[in-house]
C-alpha cells in the first residue's frame, strides 16, 4: 500500500509541474474557438457527474484539448504518455461523486481563468485541485 500511495504522490508532484507549464502556455496561446471548446467540455463534465467512467472520458478530451491549445510541440508529444499518467493519479479520487463535483468546479474556474488570461488564477485553481487530491489520498489510503 505504501508503494501505491507513494506512486500517487509522485504523480501529483509531476502533474503539478507539467500542468503549470501547460496552463501557462494555454493562457498565452488559446484562441476564442479553443476556449469555447473548453467551456463545452466543462459543460459535458457537469452532465456526466453521475458516472466516474463518463467523467474520465470527458476529462481525457478536456486534457487533450488543453495540450492542443498549448501550441507547444514538446508538450503535445509528451501528452501521449502524460494523459494516461494523470488519469492514473485521478482514478481513485474520481470514483467518489463528491470529488467529481469538486473537480468539475475547479475545471470551471480554470477555464474562466484561461478565458480572462489569468495565469496566476489558473495555476491557483490547478494547485487547489491537486492539493485536494493529495489530501484525499493521504487520508483515504493511510
């Protein structure tokens, strides 16, 4: 169990660093059309909150869109490996309905910050999301 918990904490730590860089690039490079797609994906996330599986599918599309909007060829190449790793890090967390709703609220705020070109706010929303996941795992898995 310790190894599994340690792995999840490692994923969250790496995720924070990479997603922060990703969000900074998205804020700089996102177009109006891209932001509309993000809003649509967040709306879709709200409609599937009843299902952890459907939520995970929508989140995959959400992260694929973020990587596309970043307009960074290195991040795009890495996304093939990063998205499944991030999914592994969120898997147990999203199995709980309350956590899915909280994750949706964070993503809604994240997209609003991207739309407003608020890099600091976007990174703060991300940090809040990952801190909440880390705390949940610390309590749930110990």
